[in-house]
C-alpha cells in the first residue's frame, strides 16, 4: 500500500496545490480564513485523490507517461464530480445544507469543458515533478524504480535522437 | 524555375558529403540544389511535452489576454467568430510552414529566396519595420507599473538589457530559464482552469462558444475608422502573430524536427567560438523510398498534434477563460464599456484588471496585471530571439561577406541592434504609449501574414517533390488566408483611409 501511495504523490501534490489555489481565491473574495480552508479541502482533497489515482494508473502501466489523450479522458470524467463534491460539501459544512447547483447538467457540462484545460496544466506539472520524486523513493520501492526507469528510457530516447545529430556534428553541444 | 530532378536513394547516412559527381540532389529553384539525406525517425509517440510546447506557451500573448477580451467587452461575444477564423487559419498555416521546414531543414525565408529572391528581401525589411518597436515589453511594463509603481520606461529598458544578456549567455542560463518558465506556465494554466471552474458558469461558455459561430456579425460601431483597423489587427494577433509563423520554421529546425536534424544550432554569443559551419543550403529526403515516406507521415502526425492541441487548443482555452471572466465583470460594472469607448487606450488594461478584480477581489486584479507583465516579458523573449534568428539566417545566406562572421555572431548583432534601438525609442522615440505601439504592430503584422500565405503556396507547390506537396483543400485554405488578410487590409485603407485607428 505504501508503495502505491508513493506512486500517487506527484499527482496528489498537483491536485492539492490546485485546492489551495481555490482556497486562495476564496480568501481574496473576502471569505473568512476558515471558509477558505474548507474550500481548499473540499476541492483539493477530491483532486488530490484523483491525481493520485492517475499516478497509480501510470505506475501500473495502464496509462503511458506524458501522453495527453488518456490524461484528458481521465479528467474529463473525474474533474466534474470533484468540482461537484466541492460545491456540495462546502455548502454542507458552511451552511448545513448540501449546495447542489440549480442547473446540475449545465454545471457538469461546464466543468467537463474546463477539465481539458486543467488536464493540460496537470499533466505538464505532473511530468515535471514525477521523475524527481521517483528518483528519491526508488531505492525502497520496486514499482517506483520501474516507473522511474520508464521515464529514463523515454528521456534517453529523446536524448539519443539529439546525440545522433551531434555525432554528425561533433563540435556541437547544443543551446536549447 | 520549377523543380525537376526527382530525388533518389540516399547517398550517405553519415553526413560526410561524397564527391559532387556521386551525390544525388533535389533541384529547387535556381539556388544551390539540396543533397539527399536520410530522414530521421519521428518521435515514437504523441507527447504533450515536446520542445514546441515551450514555444507555444510563449505564443499565447497579448491577443488572447488583452485584445480579444477587450473587443468582447465592447462588441459582445458574437465578434469572436473572427477569432475562430483567425486561429483556425493559423493552425493550417503552421502545418504548411512545418511542411517545408521539416522536408528541407531550410527556413521559409530560404524557400522564398528559392522562388524569387526579392520576396525574401521583402520579409527582411518588413521584419525590421515591424519588430524593432518594443511594443510587447512596453505593454507588460505598463502593467508592472500599476502593481509596483516603477515607471514603465525604466522596467522596459532593464527588461530589454536582461533579454540581451540572457540570450548572449544562453548556453549556461537557458536550460534553467526554460525549466523555471515551464513550471510558471504550468501553474498559470492550472490556476486559470481553477479560477474558470470557480467563477464561470455554463451560460458564459454558451455565449462565448456560440459567439464564435455568428459568422458575418459585425456591429455598426465596429465599421468605424477608429475600430475597424484594430479589429483587423486583433485577428492577426489571434494565436501566433505576424511573422512568428515564419520564425517557427527556424525553431523547428533548431529542435531537430525532420531534416532540421542535419542543420547545426544557433549558439549564444558567449559560445559563438564553438560553432560549426552552417551548410549553405538544406537537405531533401528520398520521396521515392516507401520507408522514408512512412517516416515523413510520422513527422506530419507529430506536427499535426502540435497544431491542433497546442496552437489551436491552448489559444482557445486561454481566450475563452479570459473572455468568460471579462463578461462576468461587464455584468458587475457596466462602466467598463464606457471606459474603453472614451478613447483612453490605457483604460482598456485597467478595465481588464477591473474585470478580474470584480470577479475575485482587488488582489485578483493585481494578479491579472502580473499575468500581463509576465506575458509581455515572455513575448519579448520569444520575439527578439525569433527576430534575430530570422534576420541572421537571411543575412548569413544572402548578404555577401556575412558568412565569415558565422550565424551566432550575426544573431548577436541583430539581437543587440534591436535592443539598443528599442531602448532609444523608449527613451526618446515617437512612442506615445504602449497601446499605440501595439496597434501599429498588429496592423503591420496583417500584411506580413497575407504575404506569407502567398509565399507558402509558391514554396510548397513549386519547391517540394510532388509526393509531399500540399493537397488541393490545404491550398484553398491558405489561398483563402491570403485573400482574407490582404482583403481586409486593403478594405480598411480604401474604406477608411487609415492604417491604424
């Protein structure tokens, strides 16, 4: 379980960070800090759970690293319920009444649209955080080591393409 | 002038040029023929995180965050059908630019010279006329002034010098900068999505999206000498603007896409001494070889994904998000429209800030101005680098005696030239404000875009082997682009007699 949990960390961090963005937004519109914290948690926790699940799917080989389409599909399905959970739970905690949106279908459709943008940002950050994190935990976690190896192979494939070019131009070291 | 010799089997995979008598070449135009080389393998899978992503992120600029939300506030979401046409056209243009660059490793400027050299000189001059003005940075710096109180001329001048130092020291600094900016851009996309998820609603999206399909909508007020030229310029600023598409061919080459793998990279001034010699022309692959054509199709899929998801998708996402917020603000503070109509250009930036402030509090208004400042700096980084790449490429190949300097030193020369001129303009020039510079840029960009559509038709249909030439539908779309951009430009001149309102 701990091993799976470690695979989930990068996605969970990105999800939780997004929750704090939402909490920060609540703060700047003038809500009290307690309410902002509720917003951060009720939105951040579902996103963190889903982000973690995405990491586990990548770790188990069900989703290929860095590829956009599966990430977009995953969040197209997952993001609207996460946002709905935030809406309902924050209403329940703060007002004692579940805050169901008046136009549920419209609400979910809108969030599904936003999810595509969210998927781009999520994947972008996840792919930048994950390799560094996996390198740290791979020693005690074979699954993490295996996933890290996949990132290395992928990076090596890209580097090899560059290297082939360099071998034709030995004096070059490359700028970008 | 038309191409004649069909390319044949590759003569060498090592890059060692065999004796001229043994070499198979592709003759394109009257310039030096292209030797046949192997096409590298396309990237193994469709990945979001390619080198182009970074460039695309820089391409999301003032048009998306400033000009279009401003037009929507003034004329309503229906005006966005012009945006849809502008961005879609540019996605097709991008694919066609990539066709020539990936097939030859040459820039589109070199391709234009193969058709008729004066066309290339035309772009050389237009680039100088349009891009020596420090418009993007000055707009961003004005936003920074509102946050920090630092006079915008000071921060703009400091920013220009920093850009020059950055690209001169490039080999050391650029990877670090790329990582930092990539994280910031990732955060920006995530935050924009979260903000949109929190404050937007379905009806905003419905009006924004249906607004994109109101083909032909043009309110009477927009048909005025004051607004029509700005709208024309804003269409040019939808997505990668002006000559950025032409420069994209140089970035593709530098990232090693397609036959660009056979061309050396441009280096920062500090490392110019390590530069190897730039070949005097590009290369062609064997289009009669089925394996090579399979690899070519792989490269086309790769670049199509970039065009559709990144250029088209991200541009749409950012603009829709900003527009949704602007609409919300317009409902809350009806005087926003009045501020823009009053004729005070800077009121537009302030109104955009108010839009964010009314949607999410005063801090969010400041955050918006921070975005504008960051986007301004990003755009300047991208534009100055691209300008210098384009000019040094043309100068290296076609200015007599320029080869002895090498591309990297020419690049540095153009970069520092545009920076010093920019500082002089900011300090003593005719620029009466950031908005004014931006509008001039926008309008002149339109002309370049109409012209490069014509060049694309000529280059891709006459300079490439038949199996990799564009299809009829693509040619029709690019032809429509030329008519669209140049037609609106001429209409504006004839109908209103003005270049910029």
